[in-house]
């Protein structure tokens, strides 16, 4: 592994020209391939492909060069052994369970995980005789209380969706390693730039590429990266399922990665500025941002993370009616109302969260802000003029 900084690694990725043409141009960005059939040079090469000995793609579902370049870039950025790209962040979560679990297994899901992933576990995994349990959003060494003899995988998300609790990842992975349990972490909030899951003992890192990596809210994509111990499992699963992502989407994600480090710094600065000022607002009860000293797991954040992103939340002191909450939200001019986050435009969602374990936010409406790349003073002024 070279000594380049992560910001440089987001740009210093390359693509490999597999064209048969003797004088194919080499451009800064890779060409986009469209097709199903790959033509071989001769019958000997086709036979080689049939034996699995050909390095390049042998069919349209066999990961064309742009996808392979994106996977290589993700693998280097994550500092893992192998990365594979999936059609969405949810597909990446689903595939992690399907790749590593079997009938009769027990899995643990952190209680602040991405809700569609939780629904998949409850509605689909259980149909295949896989038992699902939940651990507290701020779990650590107490993970021991939830383990069973047949526990196969633990899914973490730190900070977790909407309420941003942080798990003690090294404490959990140390116990899991002793018992041969796979640990997977949804690392979308911090990205590989601000948290290194493998340094903390995690086996599998999951990214929703749709968010910060792609960066422009125009791509649906996920990524799964495994360490050396579990790399073969991920490779084999991906090949056997004949999964792939269209070249045009991979191209956009690869292009977005080039500006990831620069964008993320701005998201971080703006979000911290806004979160800090909102803490002093008379109508706001709690600002939920891991980088603030007021966050319950701020010490863990300082220990494990090297930066923060643009997503955080807050609660009002008063629990407003739906109508009054709607008046506040509809008065905003710069925040779009829409799911997802990580793009250049600021977004907002609001609602109560359901938890399977005890939560300090039970009954509270969570206002989640995705701070985009607009001027933070304009965003703050927009929030302040709309607050009841």
C-alpha cells in the first residue's frame, strides 16, 4: 500500500484499457461500455474464459472496466481486500446478509440501523429461518448479553440513522472475533475518509455510494468491502449471483469520488457551524451531532473518527402538532423535502423513530438536516426565519 493521503487516493485511481484496438485513446476518465456480448480474439481465448482464466470481462454482467475501476478505487480507499458494487445501498446491506448467513443462523442488528435494512431482516431473512435480534444503538462490550450460540453476523451503523448514537466498535469486534462472528458496519455517514472500519476490527464495510461518494443525488448504488479473511466469500457470492451495475452509473460515482474530499470538508464545516448555533436557540431542546461535546458518545467519536459529515438532527422543546410542524417545514426556502442525503443540496426529513430497545428520543419528533453546499449563513437564516 502506498503512502498517499486519503484525499489523494480519491483522485489517483485509474482505469484499465481492455480494448482490442491497437491505438485506443487513453483519456483521463474511462469510456462507458454498453453491451451484453463480449467478443473474444480467438477460440483459444474463449476456452480460457470458459475455464475462468481470463482476467477481463467475458460477458456484460461480468463487471465492465468502469465498474472494475470503481471497485478498485473503493477497495483502496477502504483499505480492504476486495470491494464489490451493488445497485443501491439497501442492496449492499441485503447482500451482506445473504453472502454470510444461512438458514439456522442468528443475526444481531443495531437498533439505529437504516430502516429499510431492518425491514429486510424482519420480513425476508426470517422467511429463510434466520433469527433476527436487536442491540441498543450505543452498544459496546454489553454485546455479550445478546449473543447466542448460532450468532453469525452483527450489523452496526455508527453513527446510526436519524438519532446518531455511536457504538463502541472495537469493544464489539474484539468479542466477535473471539467467537468467529462476522461484523459489518454501515459506514456511509463518515465515509472511508473519516472512519477506517478495518482498523477497528470490522470484517465488512458497507457504503451507500448514492450519498457522499457519488455526491450529486443522481446515482443509486452501494458498495461492500471485505477484509482478507472474508474476501473470497464476497467474491464468490457476487459471481454466483451474477450481479452488476450499469457502466453509466459507475462512471458518475467514479467522477463523484474525485471531489469527495473537498466536498466532505465543506459539508463538515457548514454542518458544525449550523449545529453549534442551533444549540443556543431558545426553542430547540437537543442538537444531535456526534462532533459536539454535548453528544452522549462524543468521547467515542473523538477516539475513532477523524472528521464528521453534513448530516445531523435536532428536537424542539415543544412537541408540535403535525400542522404546526408543517408550517415550520413549509416555510423553509433552501431545504428540499426528500429522502436520502449526502448531495450538494440541503434536505430535511422529520418524524418519530421506532426503536426495539430503550431510546432517549422516544416520543420525540426528530428533525434531520442534510447540510449541502449552500452558504451556511444562508441556511442558518432560513432555519431561523421558519422556526415557530
